[in-house]
């Protein structure tokens, strides 16, 4: 991606891999089944040990490898709400370290900041900021295409906008999304605008008396590149209709 920061794609969320002379930091760790493959990939980059994992949020495609990596002595860090969600949902690998607003990690001359700006995809989303590299990892606060809003774990379509406004106060050029190809600051700004269009159109459907299931056929996003309505997004619709009404 930039400098000694890499991204590992494949199944599950995008994993950030920061290599330093004192060890490796991962941003997320996909599913449990991916842990051996992640470790193997890291070994192709460096012989330094994996030291830390920073979870962007609690979902299993981003934190599922926690327990396997903890068993190897890796320290996992997440926002306090993300940790609470892991515990409440009976997921393995609850982090031993959590934070309220910000935690800074200094390793091998590189600074990594995990920052919490508020509700979005869930109530525990962290932005991971590499200030020296002018790069962020957003987790699922930014993905390619329509988002999933996890209302069961504190997500909010309305507060998501304010959260992204805070993210955009950071100085960065490059963005690793939760899913999809690495992008730029402008890509994030465009996605934020597209999300506003999405909210407005669903709000109109909700206020006109349509039901959440109607969004599958009634919501037209054909003029917004890469956005479609269906699958996982439909799980958000009952909560989204209620919030926007």
C-alpha cells in the first residue's frame, strides 16, 4: 500500500499488515479458518514476530482469527464497544486491551493510532490511522458498494455521516476499506455522498408508507456506480426504515 504497509485480501475483510523492525501489526484477522494462511503470508514479508492485532469492529470476518492468534501470544486491541459486542455475542477471542476514544501504538519507529469517532456500521467501529504514511484503514465504515448497518449491535445510518465527517478531519491520502480495492480520500468522499443519496431515497420510501421488503424492488440505485440493493443490505432495512422515518 505504502512504505511497509500491505493489504491481505481474499475471504473476509481486508487485513492491513504493517511490518516494522520490532514486529508486525495486523489490522483485523478475517475468519478463524484464515489464521494459518495469514501467518504464512506474514512470514513471506518478514521473520519478525506478529505482535499486535487491532480490530476495526467485532464481526467475525474481521475478528474471527483473534483466538488463534492470541494462543500464539499476539495482543488484540479493540474499542470497548467492539469488545463488549464480542463478549455479548459469545465470540471467541475477546481483546485483552480496549480503549474509549484513542490508543496509540509505537513499534519500530512507526506510529499507529486507533480512533473512535462514534456510531456507524456498528457502535464499536475504529479507524486505524497511520499518520506517517497518510493512510487509514476504515474497516466496514467504508466498503465498496451499499453498506450493511448492524442495528443489532448499535449501528446508525444517521450518525454514520457525522462519524465520517470526523474521519475526514484526519490528514490522509490512501484508504484501505473493509472490503474491496484500496482507494483514495476522494473515493471515501464520493462514497459518503452516495450513502447520503441512499439514505434520502430510503427515507422517502419509508415516509411514503412502503415496507422494508419493498426496497428490494422499489429502490433504484442504478445511477450510483457499484451500488445495488439485496442480500446483506436487506437485513438492515427494518432498522433503517425505522431510523429514517
